C-alpha cells in the first residue's frame, strides 16, 4: 500500500510538472483581448487589439482583460482536472481527498 502511495505521489508530481509547461490561450471580445497562461496559473502574455484602446471606454477594456485571463485559468483548471481524475483512478470514493 505504501509503495502504491509513493508511486501515485511520483505520478502526481510528474503530471504537475507537465501541466506547468503547457500553455492555454483564451480570448474575449471576439478576439480583441487574448491572454496566454500556463498550468501554474501565471499570465504569460496579454495581447490587446489597438482598435479597442480608447480613453473613453477603459472599463470595457478592463472587463475584457479580466474575462480573457479568467477563461485561460479555467482552461488550465479543466486540463488539470482531466489529467488528475485519470491518475486518481479508484480513489474517487475517498471524500474530500484534496481538502
């Protein structure tokens, strides 16, 4: 049992490292704002189409930035959940295993 736990721990560490190296891109406003994040939930880049930059509507730009970054994080979370649900296998019956 202890050996299986150690193997699972090593597998989890490997998958976390793999996810950290992946990037996820998400856009808002029809592609006017695009955020790229990694599996460690770090914002790597932010692209803003110059045509939407206006001092008259800063609030819209802020909303689009937040939306694109949050969508990128959601994609990273979805990928992590998919990877780790397969790795956990039969342990799904243990309640609150991750807190």
